[in-house]
């Protein structure tokens, strides 16, 4: 249904590459390693090395760099978050959970570890996962991804009224993701409220930046209703 949040690069770390610009990750790694030798206590240097290794697909080296960063700053929330995401990519889910749990403990008001714990535990511990999804949404209700995910797992538990309320608010505030529109339409269709399905699709046409193919598909759906 959904995935972990993306690697959470901090203000100290590399900026995303400009369109058409090729990153020289080997040079970046060398530069950041030089920085860490000059300043062994400078945690962002290790974090940036980790990001560069991850971009190259060398995740074992990326993990080692994150863990080195944590020896420098054991209370680095963003480092635990990114380590958790990396371990999730590597399918080491129990270790990823521990990293996100530590991040949530260090910064209880950060929605990112809560959201990722919700995704991580959705299959094995659905009630616990739902609580984490709720926390992420409560901490940042204007985030369309958190709202959709919370609504999705609420519906999985058999609730409909609350997911409808959450998704309708997101659409009203124009913060809903494309998935949220489609899921709300699916809920309305499941309870036979075709007029509301049509209204949701019309809102999607109005509010979303859709491809020509998706726009045509929605227009056809509206006509069929």
C-alpha cells in the first residue's frame, strides 16, 4: 500500500542534485571522509558519507557510516531515522524497528519515526501500527501522506466514518494525495453512494495536476456514473 518515508537528509547533508547534474559520489565520499578526519566529532560528515554510499547502492558502508555518526552523537534523532530507513531497505525489519523506536523516544513530537513504525508494523501488529499512524497524523494533520495512511489502516480495521472524515478534510484543504481521492471514492462506491464518488472524481480533476491519460480516465469514470 505504501512505503517508508524517504531518507531524511538534514540541513547539514547533501542537497538533491539539480536536474541534469551528475553527482560524483566517490569525490563526495573522499571529501566527507577528509572532513571527519579533521573533525572526528563532526557528526554531519559521517551522515553525508552514509547518504553518498546509499546513493551508490553500497548499503553496508552506509550503515557503518550511520553507526559511526551515532557514536559521535548518540542522541541524533535524524540519524536514527535514516538508519531505520536504510535497514528497512535492507529488509532487516527488527533492527529498523529498534532504530525508529529510539528516534521516537528521543523526539516524541517528530511524526517521521511514528509514520515509519506504522508502516513497518502494519502486518505483524496492526493495532500498534494504527496507534503510530494516528500519532503521525495527529502531529502533522496537514500532511497528505500521513492522513491517507491513517485513513487506510482505519478502514482495514473496519471503520468507515473516521476515514471518510479525514479524507474529506484533506480534499477540502487541498492537501490530499492522489491515492486519497481514489481511496475515498472506493469507500463511497463500497457503500453505494455513487453521487459522492462522482463528486470526489470531479474534485480530483479540479485540484490535482494529472497526466492527460489520468484526466481522460477520470472523465470517463464520471461519465459512466
